[in-house]
C-alpha cells in the first residue's frame, strides 16, 4: 500500500485505491532529486543534517559503549552492578522524557549555560542557533569569514544546496540533540559489548598475559577480534537507528531553527500529516529505506572483507629475538 501511495497524489481522504486518486508515477521521486523546488531543497537539507548526525553519533556511541563495557568488566572496579545499572538507566527511560529534561538543561537560563558562565563563557542559545559547527570553527581559526564565505563555495552546489551549505556541519541545535542521543543509547550497546566480553575464555586472556602482552596488546589482538560479530551488530543497529531519528527532533526542535535539525524521518511525517502530501511523504520514506539498506550492505561487505583478510604478522609479544 505504501509503495502505491508514493506513486499517487493521494490527499489522505478515502482509500488510495479509489479510481479518483490521481496516479503520478515517479513524479514524487523526481520532485526530490531533479526538480528545482522547495521539496528538493528541504529533502537535501534533511539528508545533510542526518548525514552529519550519523557520522558523529555512530562512532562516538560505539567507542563510548565499548569503553564503558571494558570498565564495568574490569575486575578492579568496585560496585560494578551499580555502574552497570547507572550507565544503562538512560536507555530504558522514555526518549520523550529525556528530551524534555534536555530542553530544561539547555534552555537559555538552564544548567548548561549557568555552568559555562561560572567558567567565564557565554553559552549559546542552544535550540535557537542555526549556525553550523564547522562554519564556527572556520571562523574561529580565521580561515573563512562565515558572514562572507568564498564565492567558489556559494556559487556552485549539488541538489539545490551550495557547497557552503553542505559543508556547514551540524548546527548548534543539532549538536545538542547529538549529545542527548549518545548519552541515551550508549548504555544499550554497552550491555551488548559486556555480554560478549564475558564470553571471552579466561584461558585466552591468561595465555596472552603469560606471553607478555600488555593491556593494549590484549585489547587489540585478543579482545577486539573476538568482539567483531558484536561490533558489526552494534554498528548496524546504530546506523539504522540514526537514520530513523524522529522522537528527539519532534519534541525538541521540530526541524528548527532554520531547518537545521530537519531529518528525513521528520520531513516525511511533516509532509504527509501536516501538509497532506501523502505521496511525497511516502516517497521520502522509501528513499530513506533504500539509504539504510545500501549503507548496511556496504558496511557488511567492509566488515566481512576485514574479517576474511589473512593476518600475515604475528602479535609483537609472541615474537622472540
């Protein structure tokens, strides 16, 4: 049904299979990619925003989850049950509730800006600042003036956005959402890594220690190879969930300011249920689905090639002079 709706101009009234519903073919898809209109500009803006979101969230939450799992799995840590529960608690709390809490923390007079004020820093208006983080960094270094970017970056572009817009990085508002998501999702992935760590044979760890392996060598040559299946699962789940981000955007920003927190999932909802353009909204959903499938397949292929690659070198601690 959804595929059929994406090929029509259904307005949400009655059944989309009625004879009176206009059939437009691939028109809803061409509007998103080839026609110079607001629909394409909004869609490409959402793709850019979500791309930076994925690039930051997936690696950071994976590394953080693995680090927390290693800490909790350590034998020297006291109160491991407490820390395991504390790290996991944000993951089981309602995403809407956590989003509301962050709205209070990062309000103009919230705890975040008060803490920055104690350090002599004027905090930004977190959810009202559309400036890109990369633009701000370039401005701080003096390489580029964000108010007057080079003509080479503003003249050309791709899919309705200039190169300068593509290179903006996540906005300050999106960076706030990124911090929230990393904090609330790392606990779940920590438990997945922790379960895999506890399945590593103790004899394997002891053998590497007898051979003279240090902590870093054991992590690199013993722990990480055993964790590869779990690592692949965590990366895949992270990739899928980050391209589907909706709850936090809906509660915290609704795509604002200046559409810098707009994502494909939220744009699909807005187009279908607010603008009543169900065909275009469904087309956005199918494009998002294809993006997720393609990236997941590419990631699977890369991980499989790395796993199948022969190891020609022996770990350094096993070599004898």
